[in-house]
C-alpha cells in the first residue's frame, strides 16, 4: 500500500518558514520583556519596604532600588521596541498561517487551485497570492528567505497525486496534525491557567495575613505591599497570556475539527472535494482569526 505524501513544515514555502520563525522570535522576546516588566514592579515594591541607609546615611538603599526598578520598568513599558515586537508577532503569525493554508489548498487541488486548472495557471495564482501577503509585510522586519522554493517539490508531487491519495494526505497531514496540536494546546493552557490563578490567590492570601500581622504589629517588615504587587503582577501575567480564553477556544476548535475529520469523503469527485476542503480550512482559520482579533 502506498503511503500518501504528507506536507511537513519543512516542505512548505520559504515564506512560511521565514514568517513562522520571525513570529516565534518576536513572541518569545515580547513575553520575556513582559515578564521582566512585571518582575521589576515586584522588585520596586520590595525596595520600598527596605530601610537600609548607605553612604554614611545619605542614601536609602531600598529607595534607590525602587527608583531603579521603576525606571527600568517604565523604559520597558513605554518602549517602542516592545510594542513593535508584539505587533510583528501577530503580523508574522497571520502571514505564516495564510501561507500554510494556501500551500495546502494548492497541494491538494482545492479552491482556488482546482485540479482542472493548468500547472502554469495554478503556479501563477499561487505566486500572486504570496506577493499579496508579502506586500502586507512592508515595513516589517522579515528575515531573509533561505533561498528554497516557494512551491516545493513535495507540494508539486502531492498536487499531481490521484484524488484518493490527496484525501489521505490531507486527513493525516492537515486535519490529524491540527487536531493533535489544538488538543495539546487546550490542555496545556487549561493547566497553566489553573497554576497561575492558584499562584495569584496564594499571594493574595499571604498578603491578607501580612496585613493582619502588620495591623497587630506582629510583623515589622512591609510584606503587605510586596505581596499586593506580586498578586497583581501574577493576575496581569495571566491576562496577558490569556490561558483560560485560549483553552476554551482551542477546545471548541478540537470538537469542530473532530466533526470535520469524521466527514472526510471517501469516494468524492473533485467538486465535492473542493467544497469539503473549503469548509475544513475555514474551521482551521477561524480560531486563528479570533485569536488575532482578540490580540489587536
């Protein structure tokens, strides 16, 4: 039995890999900067509680620490670089997902690249769609492409395959892969939402005890302010990462993709196949469109 060709990320257009890498890089840097920013606020709160004089009593070390932490936090919070990283994270992710969708549509001869379209016309339309996406990246810091083809040999091989092999390839390489990815991400985000929520609640509870201890003069150190800022920072971090919202949306997408996977046509004609894949790709792109709208 012949194994149907399956498109992997390394078999997709060079524009996909460049955009995917740029999106991941900007996301990582933005998340790191956000974490450092919130951490600096906690450090500033800690410094405000420290009462230690240095330089012969002329400088309060805690106050200096707070001032330095606040200044660093402000520089990160108002930095144009931080905002540009967030914007480019979203911009490149949108481009990468669009390229991936186009590559699969081309490779399985789905609309707007039906099997009746000649190779020359399909290649020309695919190239035009990529140029439209590239035009939307004007001004963005897109890394140089790696020199490989935009229409890879694997894409051409799959497009030239019989319909039944294209169906098997799409079911395994696209639908099953997306189901596995969304299932994993839904579980991961649900777990992280719970973890960060518990951490924020613990900080708030400790803050309440610290407040009581301060009121009863049992505790001299101002843990109340530190824990209050820590609890607020943890809550802000949870909202920034949107774990709960992502978990819910990913779970819905898993169920929707599962229904589509069950409806994969076994012996369709090209017209039925084009209609089915249009519905499937719409479901796959819907969650990303929702995510992008929520982030912008």
